[in-house]
């Protein structure tokens, strides 16, 4: 099957009512390969009129799609799963070119995306309600779930293949129609995904795509026909979208930033923990909401873990993600690189010891790329700015505690609450940590506690705004409304 090309100079298109449409926007942004600094294409900043067209196209088929039996709706999802499987290599290459992560990371991301399609195929069971006969004499009561209506998702640059599919499969399986606004930094992966979806026989208008930035987001969140909004991005923008959606009477699920700590106890398997911690902190160049950006060592674990992490950071191979053996790519934009470098310097000024400095680096053959190497700051103070700021780069801060109680207190002291991990051989310590840590995703002897698609992607505090998370049963609850029927037949 043919797919959208990403040849240099490609104009990124909108997808409205089953047709690829060139935007009328006057403002166009270049899509850049962060490894080579080459222009891959041009993405339009679509305005309110194009959002209106996409929403109207979704609304036009809403009743017909909602009336399609769930067992028939998931047949489209089976087709989506297969076409994603068949094209995973091509999508992954697109993802590497516009995002910068490695090919292995890109394929891993797409594998998690496909898992969500698989789970959503269970909607004939997941969407079922419940009933009770004779709540009073001759009266029965039934709870049924019905689709919300037209829904929208606003997704980030760092997982342009996976995060749209945190939402899209569940939304359409539940009978909703969908409008996607992907990141303006990585729009080509989303364009390729939607192009493949269109080839499965999915009815026109069920899925639509509008490119853009703040004006596009505001138009979606303000549109009276859009009933629910899903968002993933930074905490300030998550708060903004959540507040604006609420003011417009919409339900919203808004995933924000993170500063994920991992705790290393002296009894941990140090070989395992250093390998997993390095993958967590430096994988995807640290540009993920589940990156472990703080490590808290307890007692005598400090010396062993610190030395091992320094070696891991210094030996990590950085380069173009399409090349064999590369373990880490660039950050997404030169502005991101400058911001990360400034935060590293701020950490030094706040008293941290820069034991591995990944700044001022060039990769041979890719001198124009936005590269940093893994960086480690030791002795980060709990109340310092560097300890409280989401760096979103390959930077690991080291903190130290005398016992597990102090370590958990450091975890709970933070205003973020996305993920925390513990490395230990002690079941008692693991249970204490699981019980007391104030975060939504817990890892025990794992470096990235990414929930499988049949569990919610949780998050607490300033890492999440809303009641129902993405994935699994939470997604079904979010994309449906409950209707209770009390009936008596004489």
C-alpha cells in the first residue's frame, strides 16, 4: 500500500473528511531533522476555519459511526493493527528522521502504540454496562455507556507515534469521532499514521488531522462541538488546556511534566541498576515523561552507583539514530540544547558537582546536529532549581540519603508525581515504597515504569490534571458517558 512520502520539501497536509487538504495558513514552520539540521518539510499553522472544517466533518459522521455495532467498529481496528505491523519499519524511519531518537527506540515506541490498538479491540466487552432486576417491584435498572461525541487529542513531539494511539483507538472504538492535532515539530509521523488508517476502510470523517500550534489548540478546546480533550505536554500548557477545557464545559485529561526519581538501596543488584538507570535517564536523549532524571542513593550505595553511572554516561554512543550501534540521538531543537546547557550551568552554580559534562560536543559527520552527551550532576540539593525543574534532556542528578525513609521523603517533597522507581532485594522495602511514594507510576527493579496498554498511564500532582487517565479502562470511561435507565412495564 502507498504511504505519504517524507521527501525533502514535503508540505504537511491536513486530513479532513477523508481527504488530504493543503492548508490555507499563511504561517508555515519548517520540519527539521535534528541530526542533520536539514529541512524535511513544511507544516502549516492552521487557523480556526480549518479546525471548524475538521470538527464539522467529524460531526457529520458521528451518528452513523456511533450506530455502527461495536463488533463492527473493531473490525476497523483489526485492520489498523495489521497495517501498522506491516509498515512499522517505514514509520520508524520517519520517526527517527524528524524526532532524532534511535531506530530501536522508534520501533519500541510503535510496538507500545500497537498494544493500545490491540486492547481497544476488546471494546465489545470493555464498553459493557450493568443491570439489576427488581430494584423495586416490577422495576428494572440498567446502566449503559454511550460515546461522548466529537473528541480531540493534542499530542507532543517526543512520542509522535505512540501518544496519538493512547487515545485514538479507544475513542473511535467507543463510537466517537476524532480530531488529532500533532506536534508542529514532528507532524510527519502522524501524517503517515493517519494515511495508513485511511487505507483500512475506516469511514471518512471518523478520524481527522489538523496541524498547527496555539491558535489551533485554542480553536479545538473552545469549539462547542468538541466534547472531550486529551493532551500530553509540559505542565504549564497542561494546566492551560485543562483550565480552558473546564471553562468550556468539556471533560479533559491533561498529562504534564515530570521529575522522576529512582532510589538505589545498598542491597540492589548494581550491575542491573546502572544499566537500567542509564537507559531510563539517557534513552530518547532524556526527552520523555518517564525519564529518571534524579537518582537517590541510600547509604553505601552512593560510591558504587555513582562510579558505575559515570562509566555508563561516558561510554554511551551518541549519533544518528539510523546508524548501527547508536544508543542516543540529538535533542529536538537548538533552543532545547541551549536551554538544557543553561540548566546544567545553573545546577553547577547552585552547588552541584558536574562529574560528567555532555556539553560542547560535536558528532563527526553530523556537526550541524543538536547533540548533547549524557551529563551527571552529583550532590544536587533537594530545594535547588535544578532538582525541581524538568530538564527534558540527557541529564541525571544524583542525590543522597541516609535511609529509605529520607529517600521517600525526598520523592514526596516534589511537586511532580509521575513516576518513581526503587532498586532493592528487600520485599519489605519494596512494599514500604509502593505504599508511601506519592506518584502515579511505581517501578520496582525497573527503570521505566511504563504501564502496559491495559493499565492506565497514571500520574499525580502537577504531572496530571483530570480524573481519568489514558489507556485501558480509564480510556473507555473517559470516552463514554453513562446513561441509567429505570424501566417498568405494565
